[in-house]
C-alpha cells in the first residue's frame, strides 16, 4: 500500500519541512519491535507508522483502508528534499519507485534466503 504526501501529517520528527515522502505498509509474521531507523540515506523502516493517520487520511483513503494500514506491522518510508513540497509530481513518483525497489529487495532476500553466510 503506497502513501505519498507532504510534511503536514507527520507525527514523528522524521520528515522535515520542505520534504516529501512515500511509504509502503504491510503485515509480516515478525513480532520485532523496531523504532524508526534510517537503513540507507532517505530510507526508513519501522514496526509502527511514521505518520499520523488523522482525518486528512481518512478523507483521502476511507476508514476501511485506514484500519488496514493500522493493522500493518512493517512500514518502509523514502523521503527527500522537494523543489515543490505541496505538489504531487514526479518527485513523488521517484520516491514511490525508490521505496518499491527497497521493498522488492526485502521480498527477494526472504524468498531466496541463503542457508549459509555469504562467501566473499
């Protein structure tokens, strides 16, 4: 599930003024409690939402979709400085692609997990 937006709805101090973000949320079998952690430059991971699911999101997505998001336990977020922070544009699509690639990497790592440590 993709969410793309600007700074105004952020609960955590992860997104700063003038930045945009894209987030993927999903449910895993993991029970790991992970605080928001920057895994790579501009790529964040957390076991809790890194944005506030307020009335704004309820209007955009609807209450059923919001409940599905709240039921998730892994959140991937890409963020970057924006030339036009209040406009949904190619910057948002770039962030969506970036976080989707990170998500694909996680899926591939799980599906094709090795039975031994990597050999260098």
